[in-house]
């Protein structure tokens, strides 16, 4: 279904609700708004039996669509719904105008005047075709820090919570919540991908397996960012992002002792670790009706090498799907960027050198070149030391010369922007670890 008709319905719903508040339920203005609302809802039910509206982090959503602009305009109504415990609102095809009127009456009833469970109360008033309740995912509530960096960090953490819960659903073979998947992918694509490096540096999270979830979300963000820059449609970018989100789900089906073991793995442990591609692919294939078959394909292929080899073993040589090639690059890039139990993170320039050495073997040469043109040797937000010992923050990548980005000098008494492509005598010496010697410059990112 086209998302615009659902958005029309939501706008009409908010208008009718406002008319009910202002003029009461018997007023002609409310009745006119109700007729328009009911006509749209009837049209929606021409090709479906149910319309589900969800609220994630103050955003209205339906299926894979999130209505950011509308949500900002009706934030007061969203706050009211969530305060009375409504984060999921489902309308069934058999709904009548009388049920809608009763529901608006319910929305205008003080919560302390509703006896018992709200859903039971709806049924007691004769409302059979509207179901309300909470979503499984918890909403992010920390809104105290309104700075842009903190807001984006909060968005990342909200996505991270949903990643963990979606992983748990898959591990337990529960029903996968498509609203939650839509929230993760849309929020990442619309709010996070442009400054992915900043999130990797600023976000601090805790938890036994949280590094795995961070890696999955980071690969999702990177793969959508890369796909978008390659010219893929938004729908394809979202599908690739979901595939990136779940590409390593098989690792969560393997013993934690192997997953977190310091040092190298023995042959038996390494064989079990390699099996995560098959385990993940099988688990995702059982949910293909929710998320298509692409995540299953990517989970199977993301360790197959572009030039041949890798794992799992296949009956005949195969070139991985382009989505798998994209995610293989993003997977490796983020793995090199993050600390693990068995290694330290690598400086940005070292990551570039290692990955380009594997070009035409592990990675597609064409895709890898484009990837580094997009993210640069030193991505946006990287703290770097210049050859003259000044410290700077990378502000803009230069795709024509990835070794000469635009930087802002942040050490010393004066701050200045320098385009290294124009001032060729100024060069980057190395990147600074933001959790060590570069930590004092984090405030400038």
C-alpha cells in the first residue's frame, strides 16, 4: 500500500480528534471530519484487513514507513497516547463509524476515570475492531541533553535497544516485529548515516554482548550510507541495511565462550565460528516472509571472497550478491575500527592500507575504491595530527583526493579551516585514538 494514504488517514485522525476536543462529538465539524476519516479508512481496507500504527521514540509509523514530518507537528497528541500506554494502535477491517466515535470518546476520558485495563474498557463499550497496547521495544526517554551530538547519540542508543530486542526475537524464533525493523532502518538512514563516524566515537554503552549489537547496527548504518551513495533506491538501501543488521545473527547462536575468547581459536572453535554463516542464513530464511530472502543470502555469503574462497564451502565458485559485497566491506571496516577482546582498534590510515592490500582478493576492487572515496582515509569526525604537530578534526572528505580532506585546526589558541587539497604543504601524519590521546578533543567533533 502506498504510504501516502496512511499518512492522509493519520492527518484526518488528528483533525477529527481535535474537532472532538473543541466542539464535542455531536458537532457538525466533528461529524464532517469523521466522515472523511472513515472514507479513507474504508479505502485502506480495500486491500488489507488491518492497519497498524506504532509509536517509536515519538515517531508515528506504519509497516516500514515512519512519518517524521507529521510526527513533529502532532507531538502533543503522540505524548498523550504514550502517556496512557498506547504505543500500538490497530484498526480492523470490520470497524464501524460508531466504534470510531466511541474511541474518540475514550481518548477524551481522563485515564484515572477508566476502570481496569484500557483494552478491556474498550471492549466493554462495544469497541471490537480497535486494539491498543504497548510495543515490545522500549522507548528512549532520555531527552535532557539537547545538543546535536547528544541527540544523535541518543538516537543511536534507541536504535541499539531495538537491535538487541530484534536479535532476541530471532534467537528465540519469536515473531519479528516489522514496526521495530522499520524504526531501526528508517531512523538510521534518515538521522545517522551522514555522521556515522561520530556515533562510533561518542556512544558509550555497557552490557555483556553489547559490542556485537553495536557492530551489527554500525554495519547497518554503513551499508545504507554506502548504498545510498552508490545510487540505490531508498527501498533497496533499507533492504541492504536490514541485511547488514542481521548478517552476523548466526554468531549469537554460538557459545559465548568462543565469541568472547581472548587470543586465537583452536581448529574446532574456528570451525564452529565459521558455522555462523549457515546458522544465521537458516534462521533468517525462516523469517523470509517478514524481511525477504536478501538477509538470508547476505548472512550466507558475507565471508565469501570476491576473488574466490572464503567460507562456507559451496559446490561451485560463485560471485557474492552485490549486497553481500557491500556488507562484506562495511563489516570488515567496522571490525577494524572497533576494539575486540582479541585486538585493539586500528588507526584509520592503517585500516585503509590493510583493506586495499586485500583488494581484488577479499573485496571487489571497484566497490572498495568507491567506498574509500566516500568515507575517506580519515572519515568525517576523525581526530588527526598534522605533520606540523597541530591537531585537527576532519570536517569534509575530498572524493577526488582521499588523502587530503578539509580539516579544522582545534589545537592552540586559534581555530581555522584548512583544505588540505589546496594547501598541499600541510599533510596528515596520523589519526589520534579518541579514547586515548585524542580524548580531550572529543568536544570539537
